[in-house]
């Protein structure tokens, strides 16, 4: 579950307008630097604000935790920990800080440790039996080395005990860039991060180790995002909703777009029908099944609103696409004929290059397998038609198609998807529980609403059809891919247990009906607003309250 500071009365609604950006640890450091340079907050003010947001969450979420151990590292995360410890001590809790190294002299963490008036003990003195809650302030998103020694032992002991742990920024041991575990990592009950999430919050296994994620406002300026220009996003409707197709009063079926799906032989037609049904349900005004002669009767028995066309060779398909103003195509589900796929792909991509309205080709399943032995044949076909091709590999297909990229253990899933997209000059939907959608220009989105309910035969065929249906309506390829992935998972969750692939298209009307615009912010503002730079709070009467009185107010 993802929660925001608005749920805890920390901020108003303005900053909820664009919360889908993900900042790398380096970009987060730049956000801090730009904010400090612009004022009025200096680095220590931001640290005090971070500590205050954590202390408020601890008091609200863990009211029965009377004994708290704060584990402090030597850097800024440890500095946040000292601030938290001081404020929780002032609230009447029994708090002890544990550390292995003192902060660097003159640093913000050094100032925080100097202002802390409680007990500081060596890590060797820490025992689980003496506390009800752990505040993990060892390391944040920028950790670059494996955790070892006594810190690793403490992490493993806390995880084994089941003691609740609140992580500052990210659970120590989780890479903010990749979500990977470096040596060992806390299994947090709650992770509290600042301004924006990092890729490590949403990529696995980091996402599973974060517990609930609280994003808080500590006074970092929103306009720093314009300077940083992040290229990685959490896949939410905020990312693509502005480009989502909308109907006008004069819309007719061909203005809503025409998609085609290529069918395999008579004994393998179901996958293509799943794609076609999904393209229609997502809003394409017309969908045609391009079928070999042997499969025509099978399709005729099953299809009603989906049109049917006999197609015997590549020329037939290209002529139909050109003459009937087809905007998108799905090739691969149940197709089977690898040689024909290798002929069709360059011909279809040539249609995109002519600028005659064809908006893109979705290559899935057999469409990917056909190029496993010679991926360069596929990559060469994309040419200059950037974004004309959407590839939808699952883990095995990705490794077979992008061998060296998939095998590189130094790369995160995000980095692999970006490298593959650039290599193929295509939109890549790298499927899995943390699906990554990447574009050749470096944009990438990480999906967070996935569900194991989608682990059922045919669900990928439905996704391919959904992407094609959005492409047919003129949606740009990256936005079409991100929207389809999110809507696909949302449909599965709405249906629930017992889901099979045929259910997914039929859930789309309900999903689309509930896709509410988010203009002006998705959440109501709180009655109280905390001013993060001044460490004061304002109630609905406008009266200023010192931070200590604010703690009493929320309690």
C-alpha cells in the first residue's frame, strides 16, 4: 500500500498533482542541493524536517511502542535518526540511539547528533529484548556497498524477531537505484521517504522489503523537477492520462481507429481472438482479424463484432492495411509461422515510415520467438521508425532476444529495459511482477499495481491487444504501453480470484468507467497544514503552533 503525507495531515493537495516521478539517488541529491541554494531551508533544516515527519508517523502509527531503538549510521540518514530520537524523547517515549561511528565533524548529521540530548550507545550493546520498535537510520538510498559485520547481524536478528521496523528513506541494504539487496536488508513495516520515491522503492525485491511507503514533504522545492527533468516514473494514470483517447460528439468508428490482429492456423486461433477482443474493448472503433484460409471457419463461429478477412500472404496484409486505413497491428499470439513473421515485420514497419497513418506494431509471443536466433534482423528492421514497434517480452523471451543485456548481472531490471529499448529502437514492455516499460529516448516507467492473478495463459495476448487498441486511437506508443499495462493489472484485480484471460477484456468497461481524472490533485487537502521550512504548523484558524504543540495536537 502506498500512502502520502496528506493522509497524516502533513501537506495540502498541490504537490499531489505530480507524484509519479522517481528520482535516482543522484537526482535526489541534486534536488536537495538546488533547494538549499534557493533557500530558505539549509541542509540541517531539511534534516530536521525529515526527522519531524518520521517522528509524527511513528507517534501516529505505533502508539503502543514505548521503547524505541534508533539505529544511526554515520551519514545523513543517521542525522535524521538523531532528530527522530530527540522528538520522540520529548514526546515521552524511552529512546536510545545505537551507532558504530560518529558523524563527520561539521556535517548536518554532526549538528543533529549535537542537538540530541538522549543516550547514545555502541551497536554492540543493542538487544532486541529492550525495545518495541526499531527506527532504521543506518543507510539511505545511496548505499553502494554490501552491508557486513555487526550491522548485518543486527538486520538479520531484527528480521527474524518480527519486531516492527520503520525505515528512514529505504530499508538499509536496499539499493535506491536498483531495488537489489546489498548484503542484507531490513524487512520494514513502514518506509518513510522524502519528496519523491526512488526506483528502489518500486523495483523488486526492494518493493517487498519497504512495507508501506510514506512520501513526505520536507520543504524541497517542486520546481527543482524542471531542472532535474527525471526520466523514470512510477506507472500511474497521472503519467499517461492526458494522452488517453477521448470521444468527441462527431466521432465515428474509423475515427476511433482501426486495428488488425494476425491469426495463426486453424488449431491455434484463440490467442489472436483474445488480442482482438481486448483491442475492441479498450476503444478501437474497428478491429479486423487477418486470417489464413484454413482458420476462417473457426473464427467465423466465434467472432461477431470483430471483422474477418482472408489473408494469404504479406502483400494481402499490406494492401488491406493501406486501403482500410489501419492504424495498428498485433503479430505473434498463436501465429506459429516464424518465416512469415520475419517477412511481415519489415513490411509493416515500412508502413509506419511512409507516414500514411499506421501508428505501430505490437510484437508478442511467437512474434518475438521468430527472431531469437537472429535478433539483429529484427533490430535492423526498426530503422528510423522510432516507437513504431512495441515488444512485450516476459523474462525468458527477454533473455533469448537480448542475450548479453539479459545476462548482465550488473544491470538492474530498469537498466536492462532501457538498454533493450535503445538496442531495438522500440518500446519494450519487460513483463513481470515489476513490469518496466522503456522507450528509446530514455523514458521508463515501473509498474506497481501488478498482481499474480495475471499468471494465467492468454493474459499476455490480452495485453498486446490492449496496446494495439490504444495505438489505433492515436495514443503515442510509450503512453499506450504504460496505460495498457496499468489497466490490464487493474482489470485483473477488479475481477479477483478465478480470473482467466477471457475475463480481462470484459472487465475493461468497469475499469475505464472508474478511471477518474486527477486534475487539481487526487486527494482532499488536510484541515491542518505543516510549514516544512519553518517547522511550524497552522490549524484552520491560521494560528501558528510551535512544533512541540503540533505533536500534542496530533496525539
